[in-house]
């Protein structure tokens, strides 16, 4: 084979490679969950974690355990409830992320704003039995419980390659949610209960820090 023939064969091989590569790229849809979406999710997961920490890290035992009334949760119970939901959200994302991508559901599902508005509406939400706090965890251990789980979520969101806008849960309903929207619920849920914690602190009988029983 001459040098000229070798060059022709090389060019043919390169063209074949380019055609195959172009075909594969054409079959790979662009991701719907952008890096901007990822950063938005991370920023809010970190923001709500840090705000909850600031609101509770220096509470006294009496402040953690204070009840506005016998039927209302203490701050400790509120934070335990938030930690329980961190487990529930992680399970939902894990299951949804392993299902078949269904990006077409975005055409008929509710927009992101719907979920942000719903989670922050002033109407009381009734907690299902599986997420009701036990009250058995003492004081700051509730915050440690929540923070450990939230940090695991942040680590996952930072590195996952899953297209969170193509993966859905509740697909058997008329309002399926993609995983990005589940994360809106996750950090929005903390915002909702931060409002509750601040309200507890405004109660006239809320214990002052000077009454600490350390």
C-alpha cells in the first residue's frame, strides 16, 4: 500500500469516527437540569441549614423544650420533624432518580412556582404520622440530627450527574413532581418551620436565656 493510499484510509477512518460520534451525540438529549438549577438548589439547601442553625444553636434546654400550649410542638420537636423529613426527601429522590427518565411530563406538570408557594402558604399543614416528632431527642441533638442528614443531601446534589428535571415521582397522579421540585419542597419546608420557630420565640412565656439550667 502506497503512502497516498495510507492517507486515504486514514481520512476514511477519521470520517467514520466523526459520523459515529455525531450520531451518538444526536441521540443524547441535552440535560434539562442545568448547572444554574444545581447551584440554586445548593444555595437554598445551605441557606436554610444555616438559618436553622443560627436560630437554635444557642438555645437553653428550657427553650428547646418550651411549648406554647399542650397541643403545640416545642422547638426541639419542630427540628426533629425537619430531620425526619430529610430522611423522607432523600428516599423520594433516591427512588425517583432510579426510575425511567420521563422528561415529557414537564409539559403538563405544575411549574416550580406552584411548589414554592404551596410550601410557604400560611394555612396549617397536617403532618402525617410517619413524620411526627417523638420528643425523645434532647435539645441540640435535634439540630445535630438534622444537620448530618442535610449535609449528606448537599454532598449528593454537588456531585450527582442525574438529570433532576427528567426524573419524576408520583407519576400515577395528575401532578407528578420532578426531582428538582422535590428539592424545592425540601428547603422550602425548612423555611416554613423557621417561621414557626420564630413565632414560638415571640411567645410571652418563652424562657429567657438567663433561666438556663446548664
